[in-house]
DNA sequence: ATTACTATAGCTCGAGTAG
DNA sequence: TCTACTCGAGCTATAGTAA
């Protein structure tokens, strides 16, 4: 038999368990009516009722129907289901150290985009204000080789960072850019920039600074550098 | 409009994204045919094809159809979806320190179950061998008050611990029990026991030792103690 | 080998409603 | 109010194919 339908059901149940867990059902029984749960999950009361019955039948939760709703507790099997997804996701996004991130990258030729964007007044003014330097018109592009580093790079996307707001200049709109202060070989102030929309692959990271970084550091294509990023 | 159907679809997509991510699509494009993906997810080739098309349409992945399959990459929106679930689950299961876990609990009256189980030869012999003491027939039951502590308790369930195997004595079967070495106020050797099946709530933790812990520590119901658990 | 269209069997959801 | 049953409308999965 096809297990997909079963897996799909589990993913659906995950959604409900997440809601219940967020209501505190992992810790102590919670009292909730099918109506309220239905509102939280944006489904009909009937569906909420049915789902809870199914979950009880599968031993994922225990229920006790009272006058004004039900007392629901997530049972071990339910916790296991949550932990299973937790583990799979954690395995994918391995934890990073807080505060600082170190990435190794190889210098590669950019697309010339950086030069273009770093010359736009809308960005320049904000970078000066928020990062403390007037950006040299051009970016240093580093290609990440290591799987670990690419995962870190992905982590960066979810961190708040320093927001360089987008703008429109009458012709087109320019998107938000996220930035993190950084340094290479002790040389700073530098910053990593992550445009909201980018044509680069996830394995490329762009570095800006108040000077031509390649020249200042004597770098050429293919050189490997360590980049320290301050997550602040 | 009901958002539940939308949430359900997202949970379903999570399942597929997880499979793709586990194949490495977060890092670099992966080459896979709808047939192979269908096998992995235990669905029909047609469904795999449709799902991928839907996900592409929603901007979650990018595809490039080649002669022998497709080149698939998870795009930012897809990564966001994974991170969203990751964050929600992490929020529920906060990270614990490795090696040692400290829990605070209040002494409560047990159900008399502990006394019964700790007298069974099948368990006693194993405890002696694996934990290094002959258990006193009775358990100290601690009620966890703190949310943080209950979350830690939940974490314990997923850690390997020391396995005390279940057995059958001709009449009924006795389930596996997981144990962790522990101490209270510097007094040891003690151990925390987590039966596979238990009638206790998730906020109760059972402690065993080679002596009557209540007497030895002069504890009475309502006393608060700190329990150190060795996760080994 | 691929991907993907069409048609249908089967499943799910929620309105109506009972208890 | 509550939970939960029935049943039809609508959605989803896959077998059969085409390209």
C-alpha cells in the first residue's frame, strides 16, 4: 500500500499538534472546545471534532470530554511525532553559534551587479548611516564550497541583521537588503549584504567595504578567505 | 475563506521539501526524476510530477527539466517554509545543555506502582547490572512545576539513556524502561526511570535508588528538591 | 527513459442537525 | 452551549496514456 497518504496525514496531524503544543498541551492538559480549536486552525467545528477523535484513536492525544469543551493532553506518541519533525529539521539546519559566524569562501568574479547597486544614492546613504562607511562601488563575491558553510549562509537569511530599506527612483523599485557587519583577516569595517531578491545562487556571498577589498587584501580569483560575520 | 486547507497543503509541502532537503536540494540543485521522488515519498509518479509543478508555481522550488529527470533547487520561499516549522518546533522544544540536566520538583505521593515494579525480578536484575544498585522497592515521585523543567523532561524522552528491557512473566508483558543516572543534594547513586508506558502525567518524574530516598533525605510531601540527571 | 494530460474512483470537508 | 452523525459537493490520487 502507498504510504504517501499516511505521511500526508501525519503532516496534517503535525499542524494540529503544533497548535495544541503552542497552547501548552505538551506540559499540562488544556481545556478547549472543538469550536475554539476550529477557529485557531481555521477549519469547521466538525472537522476539528473529527481530527481530535482520529488523533485519540491513534493514541496521539488523550481526551476527556467535559461540559464546556475537552481536556486534551498530548501523549507520548504525539510528542514523538513532534520530535521526529524537530529532529529532521534540526538535522537540515544545524545549529550555529550565536554572536559570530565564520565562513570560508573562494574569491570569484562578480556579475558587476554589486558595482551598480553600491553606486545608488538610496543605498549609499543608508549604508553610511547604518554600517558606518561609504561603500566602495563594487562587491567582493565569495563562493562557499563547504556544505556546512552553505547551511550557515542559509541561517543568515533568517536572522534579523541590519536592514537597508528598498526604495523607488521613479523608474523601478529596489528591494530591501539585509546586512551584517563582517571582517576578513582582521580587516574591517566590512559587511555582508543579502539582497531580498538576488540572481546569485545560495552558495555565493557578497561582501562590501569602504574600499576595494580585492586590492586592499591583495586578493585574486580562486584565493580562499575566512570571513567573520557579526550577527549582533 | 478557510485557511485550514491552505495550512494543510503547506504541511503536505513540508513533507516533500523535507525529502528534497534531505537529498541535499538546500545546498545545490539535485537531479531526480519524478519516478524516483515518487518512490521516496511512496506516491505515484503522476502525483510527484503534479506536486513539483505546484511547488514551482508557488515559487518554493525552481526546476529545470532535463533528459533524465529534473534539476531541482529549493528557493528562498521553500527555505522559509522549512525554517518556519523549524522555529515553531524549536520554540516548543527548547534546547537543553548536553551532559547534565537539572530539574526542580516537588515531592508528591506516588501511586504505589513504583513499589510494585521495583520488586519484579525482571527489572531488579537489570538495574543491578546497568545502574549498579539493587533498587529499594519504591519510587520517589517528583512533580515538576516549571514549564522549562517539563520541557526538559520531554527532552529526556528522546535521549537514549540506559535501557532496562521489558519482559514477560507468563501472565503479562512488562514494557521497556529508560533510565538515567541521577543525584539529589549530592546523594547518589540514584536514577530517573521513564517507563515506556506510564499512567503518570508528563509533569511527574520517578526516581529510584538503593535505599528509601524519602527517609534518607528526610523528605516529606511538598518539599522541593533539585535533581541532577546525567544524560551520559 | 522522461513529464504530464484526462478521467474516474475515493476521500475529505462542512452544512444541517441530533443528542 | 457542547460533541458528533449523515451526506453531498468538491477535492485529490492514480491508472491509462500521450508526447
